[in-house]
C-alpha cells in the first residue's frame, strides 16, 4: 500500500489542470489584426500595468471560433456588442464593468434611397438586397428578427460599417440598408440621400466590457477603476478614439442589456 501512495499522489498532481497564468482579453471579429488589433493591445498593456498581472489580447478573425471560445470560457475580459454582453451575463456569470456609450441612445433603422417610392415598410424587403454588417451584428439580427419565416428574409449584402451600408443604397449596391438611427441622422446631414422606412422600438445600449468568473473580486475592482480612469485617454488612446468616439468610458446600466441575448438564437453557435 505504501508503494502505491507516491504513485497516487503523482497521478493527482498531474490530473490537476494547470493554473492560468494570465488573463485573456478578447473582442468580436472585426477584421485584420494590423488594423483592429492595436487598440486592444493597448488595453492589454494598460491593464497588465494596473493589475500587476499579465493580460494578453487574443485576436479572432471569424465568428465560429469566437462563438466556440465564448462557450468554452476562453476569455476573462471581453469588449463587444450589447447582445453578446447580455448573453455572457445570462449564461457565463460575467460581470458588466464599463461601457463605451453608457446610456442607451440609438435605435436600429432601415433606409432606402430617398426617391424610391416603391418601398415604404420593412416587410417588403423579403427577397431584396439589404446592406448591413455581417451577422451576428446586432442591427442585422434585429432586422432579421422582423421576418419569422426563414424562407422569406432579406438578401444581406455584407459591408464593414454603417457608412458603407448607407453608401451601398445610394450607389445601387442594395435597395436598403440597416444601421442606427443616429448614423442615419449624421449621414443625412452630409449626404442627404436616404429615407427611413423602419425604426426599432427599443433603445440599444453601447458596446461594453465584461469580466469573467476567473477574475477575482479584487482584480475586477482594479479593472473597473482602470477602465473608468481619465488615464484611458492616453493609455488606451486608439481604443477611445475608435470605439468610444473620443469620450471616456463610464458605468453601464445592466437593465438596458437584459433580453438582448435572445436575438442570438438566430445565429449559429448560440
């Protein structure tokens, strides 16, 4: 029996999973690392300094891997759209800590060319081309949720931004575009070529940060303090300019995210 004891101890030691030595920061697929990676590398470097432990950024380029990683709890700190935030809070015990746009301020809208007199409601878009950011973008999923019959849905033309979607309508690339009402208002001031035929009835909160259950309460407090600090203007300059529209992050309102996870049921992997 004594000869078996050291062997048993060795088996138990090797059976224990290795302790994660670093925290992993992630965000939804946005494009090539050269363009979209640097803002998040700045965040990882800043949080590493503030926490006194290593934070690494993991870049993801496609949605299937991202969905898999979310399900498998591969991320400790995540910044992405409101419906993913809601899904992690509801399903992965994540805590909401800071938002790029703290107050829900925009609704999803569908526009057509200003002189298009044939289209006047969203139901007419079944089988027609609509420019929008690729699913599972929240605006795109919100539009598709208006079509209960999966056979009769719009033909989505994928673009990389709201501006590209708006431009696609005016250039004839698609008959309609889905974006935010605030983007429509802004673009109509300079381009003036779109007419709104649909506006969603729910104000949408902005993209936000959550932290996962592997993050200790003490570290979570430090992350919150770091993300809300005025230092982010310089330490996270690329991120603040691109994703927070030049404004500091602030505390989000969790209730504004509740229920948004439901739109992900339309997307593979959720």
